[in-house]
């Protein structure tokens, strides 16, 4: 069984520990083969625990210092303080988490949605958010940035990790209409697809929201749907008629 983790990094965040973990190097098997870190998946609980422990070790923290939240496609963000119990935070419904606390790693789970890692190293503030289309439209990116600024961050940099790309993201007219109602200018994130339906550019939308907040931001340019050897994908699993799917993890630490 392969145990070597594959951890993607980006030079924009090279002054903080961070990683967008692929599915390689995990203990799970079957549909979840590799590094499935989704505790709410139907994978074996002990295998998920092993996988998350490997991630914690790679990030230089103890397994109980890997902080995640119960993601619900919201704009809600948790600020992790020195007094907070990380286990309790894991059961808190939110889609972003920020901290200035040393010795912990913040992480989000994705399987096509955008994992966004953020940092202001000089201020000693980091953040992570799960930004699918619903959360991004609702404002999770802006809420995360605001929470970091409340901790003293001033020069935030951010990287969007592996996510579904526009060429693989066919949506309905109603989906596009939800965006155009919010702002007619959002039409620039849609193009015509081969089936005559709109194709949505999620990472460009995420980058636009980050940059509008004054955040220097880039996308890693990895498409989850198009690379099954490296990434889990909810949409690909659905198209293949799979009963469940694995969750990728992305993490950042001071």
C-alpha cells in the first residue's frame, strides 16, 4: 500500500507551512482509495483517522491539533482562539476557520469545491475556507478575510487549491440566473458548453472575490474532475454512479 503523501504547495504561501493534499498516500480502499479525510463519508472510521493523522504529521502538529469544522456550504467562519477545544470546533457548522494560534493546523475538506488557504505571516494570522459555488456566492471568502483582519492581518495572500475547472463544470440556466440576479456582471464567469448549457468558472469567481477584498491570490490550476489518479471529485463520482466519494484535505499552519 502506497504511504507516500503527495502535497501540492504554492510559492505565494512559501513562508507558511501549507499543503493541498492529493489522494495519494492514504490508508483507505475501494471508492475511497488513498487519503480520504472525510469523517462524514461512509469510509471506515479508523482509516479516516489514520489518514488525518498522516496529514497532521506532515503539517508538524499532533492529530488532535488538526482543526476542521462541520462544513455546510455557508458563509460562516470560526475564529479559533487559544482557549477553544479543537474537538468541539470540529462539530461547529461553518465553512471557514481562522487563527493566530501557534501549534495548530487549519484544514478544509473538498471534492470539487474550492479549498482556499490564506496567510499574513508577518501578522501571524492564517485562515482556510471551503468555497463551493453556494458558499462563495454567500460570501464565505469575504467573511474569512474579515475574520483574519479582526485578528490583525493586513497583507493577506491566498491560494485556491485543486477544484473543478470550467471545462468540467456544466450547470443549468437556473444556476446561472442565481448569479446574474446577484450581479449581472457575473456573466463573465459563464461560457457556452458543448451541450448548449452554461459552463461555470468557479476558480475565476473565487479569485475575483479574493482580489476584490485586496487579497493577493492565485489558483493552483489543478482540476479535480479531470485527474482521478490524484483527486477525489463529487461530480465525477456522480457521473460514474458511485455511492459515495472521498474528500481531499488542504491545510495551513504557522
